[in-house]
C-alpha cells in the first residue's frame, strides 16, 4: 500500500487538486441538500420512483401528484445550482483576484451554454430536461465539464486577463459553436446507449465485454464524465433486454432466455449498488470507520446511496479524481459483475429480466428483476459485502489522510 | 443506553430492508402479471369443439384438409371426463403458433343441462391448457352444440386477461331445434348474459341450407337467432349461408367452402389474392 500512499500524497500536493477539493468542501451543505431533495424526488415524487411504485403512493396520496412537478423542478434547479456554483468557485480559486468576476462569469455562462445548447436545439421538453441533462441528483458526471471549463478559463484569464471582455466573448462563442457542431456532427444514436447497441455484435464474448464496459464506465465516472451505464440508464434500447423480457413474458420462466449474460442483467443489476462503483459499499465502509465522528461524511450519503444517488460521497470524501479510490472503485464493480456471471453460467442464478425502477436499492435489484428469486437476493447482498471488503483498506487510508490533513490545517491555523 | 440505541438502530435498519424487500416483491409480482397479460403470447391456439354425440376425432377430416399443402398444424386432443379428469392425445409441436386443440366430452349428450355442463368442462380444460402452454389469446371453431358450448364459455368462464379473437360457429342451434321465433330458455339465458361477451371478439356464424328451412337437423331460424346474442355486443358479427353439395348438418365440417372460410377468417392463411383485395389486405390492381 506504500506506493498508493506515495502516489496519493503526490497527487494531493498539487495546487489545482487542493483547490478542487476546497471548492467541493465549500459546496458541501448545498450538495447534501441537492442530493437529499433529488433522492426524495426520485423515489417518492417521480412516477417511476421505487417507493412511489411499491407503496402505490401516487394513487393513495393525491397531493403527491400535484406537488410532483414542483419538487422535480426544485430538485433540478438545486442540482444545477451546485454544478454552476462549483464551476464559479473552482475558477475563482484558480484565477488571480483581479480577474475573478469576469472569469467566474465566463466559466458559468460557458457551462450553461455547454449543457443547454443541445436540449434547446433538439427541442427537448422542459419536464424532460433533468433527465436529459443527467441532473437528477446524479450530478457527478456533469462535474467533468465544469472542471475542464474551470481549468481553461482560469488559465486564459491568468495569462491574458487584460482582455477580459474579449476572452469572455471568445470563450462563450467557442463553447457555443463547438456544442452546435457536436450536436450536428455526432448523431444521437452514437451516444446514449452505445454498449447496448453494440451488444448484438459482441454477444459471443459477453463476460469479457461486460467487464470492459464496466471498467470504462468506472473510469469515465472517476474523471467526472457521463458513462453510459448508470442507475438512470436501464439500457432500454438494448436488443438483449427486449428479447429476454419478451421470452420471459411469453414462456413464464427465466431458465432459457436468449441472452442470460448481458449488460443489464449483470452490470446494471449487480454492479450499480449505490451508483457506479458500488458506492453503497463505500458509504458503508466510511460509515463503519467514521461513525464515532459527529461530522461523518457517510451520514448524509447513506439515504441517497441506498437509492443509487451516490453523488455526495463521491464528491465530499472525495472519490472523484482521487487516485487512492481508483482501485476499489473499479475492482469492486468488476468483482460485482464476475460473481453473477459465474453463477449464471453454472445456472445457479436466474438472469435478471424484469424491469425495476432506477432507484431500487442495489441489493434488491436482482431479487426484483428475477421476480423474487432468493438466490438473486443473496447474490445482491454478497456483492455488497465483497465490495465493502475491497473498499475497506482504501477508505481507511483516505479517512486517515483526511484526518491528518485536518490536524495539519488546525496546527497551521 | 448507547448499546440499546445502537441495537434499536440496527433493528430498525433491518426492518426497513425487510419491509422494502417484501413490498417490492409483492409489487413486482403484480407488475409481471400485468406485463404478461399485455404481451400477446407467441402461441394462439385454435380450439375445436364438436357437437353432441361426436367424439374427439370428429374434426379429423377437417384438420387433414386444413393441413393439406403446407406445414401442418399440430393437433392436441383433450377429452374431459365426467369427473373433470383430462385425457390428452397428440402433442403441440414446438414453434407452431396456431396449433389445433380439440376438446371433447365424455358426456356428449344433447340438451341444455348437458350443454351447460359441457361449457364448465371446457373451462376446466381451457385453464389447464393455459397453464401448460402459456397462451393469452386464442380463436375457436364450434360445430353444432360445440358453438353453443363456446358461447356459454365466453359468457361465463372466460378468464379476464385472455383475449378471444375469433369465433366461428358451424350450424350452431342458438334456439335449439325450434322452428319458430319463440325463444327457448337457453336462448333467453344467452341473451341475458350477452354483456359478458368480449367486445373485441369477431364472430362468424355459418348456416348450412340443404333445403329451404335448414341443414336437415338444425333449422336456419335457430342458427339465425345467434344475432340476438352477438349483434351490437361483439366487434363484428357475420352470418354466412352455405348451400350446394355437402350442406347436410353432419357434412358441414368437411364442406370445402367452410374449410376456405376457416382458412380465411380463423387461420388467416391460404387466402387468395382476390379475397385479400376484397378485404383490403392488398392494394387494388389499377
């Protein structure tokens, strides 16, 4: 573990990284609030929310339906505020004091254009915006763009701050033009559900393909970019998912579905507990290690993570852009795929076929997607336990480093 | 106190998880059931019900002719005993989307009381077959009292999530053998319960006319009485009168015109281009 500590120390010594984490710490309260509201919205108020569905809340509480659009919009705005606030704070921390106002404005406006140009061009319905922008509590993927914009903006303003107006207009114009070109040149189908679309071609090497997909997805998430497998993505367009479902519904059994091992049945069902990277396991590990502390980061993350809205912990521990967390983040997901792949191959575990809400607690996904199979419930719990074991030493190191740093800051202060 | 608090927290957490799993499982069972009913099954059997005094082999000549010149449909014969016991003969071939299932009864006697009993027996066979072959839509052909058995089944015993697509009755005496307009108790009952018939059902009632009054056994007026049961209740009700050779009541299932009608309306197979154009399945030749 020594080399991990060395790499991590070297990483944390960078000024940009320190500023990034400092900006995240500043936003901590707002971030927890946004994640909490998003969890309530996605599980209770959303039509396909897990709690809404299993307790039939929409039909039993008429007020819920009435309030749902307001809560959804409020949650969207709060999550958007976190994102824009982060872009502004991060840029402000990197740029010279005299250029803070134009630099922050430039970064925020560019980020707004970066995120909103596409839905405006594609005429996306206002109510569909949160889902389209992936701003339904899962704010993590959006931070990649904010970080890149913050870095570019601060570099530009630190170098040519005298031409602030020109820089502002230039950056905004470039982002706007670039986004329009992106929308026009890169067709819709090539984004979205790429893995699902490729599945029929690569179905022969199913286990290998799933592991590769999951690793790519984890790396994308770690650097703050949107992956195509996520809690919000059910792989609805995947041919395998449709064929399996159709088979199960017409024959009433799961034993001989045409694609027993596919991305949805394995990765989305078993390797997405708490969000990408088995974040519920990370939350449990952090909680078990820091429960004696009053300000445990796991305290605010446990409910969002239970319903797969795992962003708060990823940003505040932090897991994102933290080399120490790359190994457990990726390994736990890969192991959580290999366990069900092995058991499905020997036919001990039926394939997950039936659709479940995106906010279904990860360890229950397999159980519900097999229509109540107890082996699937056991596998769901087993993957979480294994993932906690994988996270444990790394979280211990990360928590220790944070404590050391806090002590150091207090001494210096 | 702290220990107690910790235990209470753990117990609470476990209770929440069990509650979520239980309610989730109940909800998912309901969802899957609904989904199963919404998705049409790949298999849509054609039920054949013979009339009184006929055995499960009654439709053999008809099936032979229907299967001529193409990949034959498989045939399963089910005989329902007086004690509700089912005896199977034949099997359904894998991949056959429209297999024939002949349902006959040990008690195949005539009379309203027997017909009512036969409808109940048919429902027993239907439910057993549905469990075995997982179908949720079907069509049916009934000869003579077999048509009445099917009509009673549709009114009284059809499971809620099953879609009856087409019903073709051959010389079915809706008013028994009565040659007057006076309604029998059976017809009165059928009319009273007509609201239970599925509104999406397409019904074809074929009457044979060997002479001016009927097919030698069932009067045309009795077959015609079916309109009081089906008209303005089902999706469509069509009466077809077949005349000429082989229009005697017992010959009707082998009648070439009727075989063509079964092909055209029930199986949707072997339809000539002229008929397809008439039914707007093909564009007209300009």
